């Protein structure tokens, strides 16, 4: 097998493709021939040793993959050779083959191709958990999505629209706002040129803020909340963790809600599986249309992470190990 390995915690340039022994599934495990692996922000952080999960070097990044089961270990009953599956790995997916526990893999419905499946679970499951489980987003509410053309942001736009919310997309370029509008956003705010708070308030304020960006945008977004609104803390793509003045929360009777989807999914596998089934159903109905904007080979993983770092990625990009 081949894998793109982080050889030092020095960023994307320290990643190199290596030949490794083919893994053998043990009891309760399956081996997957990877066809598509989604590229996500934690992969970039892992390359620099900045993510909460720090596997020993060398290791392959890649938190999600989709492919075909080509070997099963003893005791595996729910999956068989030839099954099309997606799997959450958290690291290791940028490889031609991966071995995961049977419960980490989920059968992909016939309505979804494997390239889409490889770019689906991380972003859509994060956004669904955030909007449904954590924010209890209701039909008719107004949802403001920061970083709306990125992976989790575009997923949040689509899920919010599918749930009947009025979606306001906030992004940095006209191209990104246009993409958000194609995927369900009713309004757009170019927050590099517009005052985010004033623009959102001009629409009448918002009920829920989906914030994977942080930095200087979190407080203006919080100020745009209506009374009883919820600010979802997803991540800090801007690089800076904001300090929020809590008097704003008091005056607005608002909630700041943390969303740590990865640890939640591991602790609540049955609920996570139910969320995936709900997402598969929305996809089959045509309400979710994942946008894969570019494909990379294993040798191009450093370029994929550099593009992610430079905010060049629209929607999702994937690694195709066999090209």
C-alpha cells in the first residue's frame, strides 16, 4: 500500500508518499480500498502538531474516507467484501488502504457515489449535529453561516435550507457568495467589505450563528443575534480564538454553544449513525448537493493542504489515492 505520511510536524511540506506493508484486518476490523478521502481543516492542523489529536510521527493524515471493503477480520458480521462504505478515521485516510473497526464504517446508499461519500461525513455530520442537536434550529428561523463557502460552511447552508431556515451566507468573495446562493442561501454578506453586524441587523437580525471562523468575526456575529439567539462555536479557521464579552450574552439572553462533533460522535455512535441516516435521506431527496471542487493524488496532498490554508478551497476537495 501507499500512504501520504507526515514525517515531521512542520506543515504540508513535510509530507511524503511512502510504500508500506498492506494492513491485515484483525478481529472486528475491515480493510477498505480507498477511492476518495475528504480533506479537512484538522488535517492541516495535524501537519503542524496543532490539533488535539497528536498521533506519533510518522503517520498519514486524513479523517474520512470512502471505498470498497476488500478484506474482513474474524467476527465481522455486518459488512462483507465488496460493500461500499464510508469511514471516519480521524487520521490515516490518505492512503490506498485503511483498516478500521467494523463500527467505524457505514454502508453507502446506492443514491450516493463514492467520491461524494468520501467528502460527506466530516462536514455534513458536523453541521447536522451543530444545527439539529446543539442549536435546535427551527423552521422559519434565520441562520447566519460564517465561512459559508468552505466545507462545513457550505454543508451548514444546505442543511439549514433543507430544515426550512432562512440562510444568510457570509463569505469573503463574490464567487464564494454565488456558490452559497446556489446551495440555498437567501442572502449574502461579503464580510471583508461590509460591516457584518450592520448587514445582518439590516435583515432583522439572526436567530442562530454558525461560526467555524472565529477571529474578528465572532463578536459582530454575536451582536447580530436576536434575543434568545444561539452562537455555535465550530472552530477557528481565522487562526485566532476570540474573547467574548459576556455582558453581550446577558443583554441578548443569548447562548454560546460549543460543538465538538468528533468526540461526541465517538461517545454517541448510535445517535451519530441516526444522524448519518437522516443526512443520507436528505441527499437522496436532492436537498444536499456536496460540492467537490478539486481532486488530488497522494503526491499532491501537500498542495491540497496548502490550498486549504490559503482559503482557496470552495466546498470540499478530495484525495483520490489511485489518481
